[in-house]
């Protein structure tokens, strides 16, 4: 999720379409065909065991597109070539699941209970242009800033097909959040000490500076149970830090995030604790010379190699970029989707933005593909 404080960020707002592979469609929100199913609860869904690491050889990518402001899903068998399960069309229309009629910044993970946890930003930045809102923003920009919103979207599933759905009005949950003007880019990670699902996201009070906070979700994944607390504080006053992504590596927690500072946008901070005390490191980790955001880390199956994925919104057209690392000190540039020399490919979609990759089994990938095959 981008803010207005950096010139490159503002410039990225006009970048709609990513570099397309041959024959790619450019679908809008209409005519999306079959959708994932929203259910009132998961009582009818059988709890499944957590697959072993050896079984997790496929990959699932969730993303959104500026043209649709909806949820999209792609899968890969090798971690290099990704195919959209719905032919590049949304699997959940933002107009049907968000109060602002659009979603951004989807993130997905598997919990220790075997269930899948999907979180998204309830925000449509082009709602006025598309006739979905009379004003540019939900509340005046003068008092609540660019891209203001109030809510997060939480969804939970056991089979990737049937999902519960909740709109979490963060501004109404706690006295501390009454003047909230941003609830962006939520991600979920299991906190083994608290034995709860920790939700962390970017927030802002009024027209203040964006920063990252954390809270905890209830077991049904329908709300937040504790007032948000600071996750990481950037050492320079009035410099925003957004789009946090936490991964446990051994006994350390690695937080990748966006700093609205120079040089470079993406940074890494490391801690012994999941919910704080992240050590600031000014070293940029992405190779891009234009604006990047939305870092997301995932491991190549059966290896010690990790892939850092990010949204290169400063590119024209926008695209996803990738770097690999084994030591979290040196990052090898893999380039961007479908660009010459890059091993990273898409087969039937373009323009992916602010996404996340999760390991899945080949049978889970096949289940999603089969569900949408007869759309």
C-alpha cells in the first residue's frame, strides 16, 4: 500500500498494467465467471491436517489488479511459472466483499490448525472515477489523508474454496483507533508464545505518519481482540514505514518493509521477538531504481533459498520483481515477471500487484484448478 509522501510513490499510482506475456487478457471486474464460495461458518468443512514440509512442493499466489480491485489467485508447480486459476479473472469480486467496493493488498497463510487465513485492505482508490463513490476518498483528504479507509477484510477456509468473511471496522473496535485514517496491508502470522494469530498492518492517525502495528485475531478470524501496539518504529521522525512482512527463520524473525526514505525503498529488520524489538538496518535490499512496495518472502521447496517478491509500482507498466537469498545479506536479482533474462513467468495474466505467495501441495493446487475449470 502506497502513501503520498514520496514522489516515486505518487508517480506509481498511474501505472495500471504489468508487462504482459503473449496472449494475455486484460480482464475487468465484469464477467468474472465462477467465484470462491462464502459460507457463514466452517462447521461443515472437515478439518485437514497440516501437510509435511516435504509435501509442500507447489505455490499459491494471491494478488490484486488496479483494474479490478478484486482478489486473484495463481498457482505454480515449480515456483517460477505461475498460472491464474480463473484465467486472469477475479476469484472474488471486490464489489461483493468490501464496503468501499474494492480490495487491495491480499495476504494468505496457513495456520497451525491447518486452516488458511486471508486478509485484505478494504479500499478502492478509483471508486469515484468508477461511479462507486461521490467523493475522492471515504473521508476528506484534508483531515484523513490519501487513501483513507477504516476496515480490514478477514477470511478463513479449510479447503481454499469455502471461506468465511468478515469486515473488521478497526476504527470502532478500540478508543485508540477512533481517529484511524488507514488500515492497510494486513498480514497474519502465528505467535507461538501468545498461541494466537497475530495480525499486523499499516496504520495512520488523521494526517499523521504511516507506521506498523500489531494485534491479535479471535479464533474464528472475524475481529481483533486487543488494541493495536507498535510493531516497529522508524528511527527518523516523520518518515513513514509501511507494508510489513514477517517470516521466522530459525530462531529469528525477519521483518521486510517499505521505508519512505532514501536510498531504496525496501529494508529488513531482525528481532528475537515476533512482535517488537526489530533492529533497524538502513541497508536497502531490493535492486530496483524505481519505486517498490509490498515485500513478501517465501522459500523454494526443499531448499534453503528464499525469494523476496515485491511490487515494482514505479515501473511503467508496473510489475512484480524478485530477488533470491540464502543468507539474508546478499540478494540476487531475478528480474521481473516475463522480462528478458528473468526466470519468473506468468502464463495467462498480467498486472499483478501487492501479493503474497504461500506453499501448498500439488493436490491443493489441482483442487483450485478443477474448481474453476468449468467456469
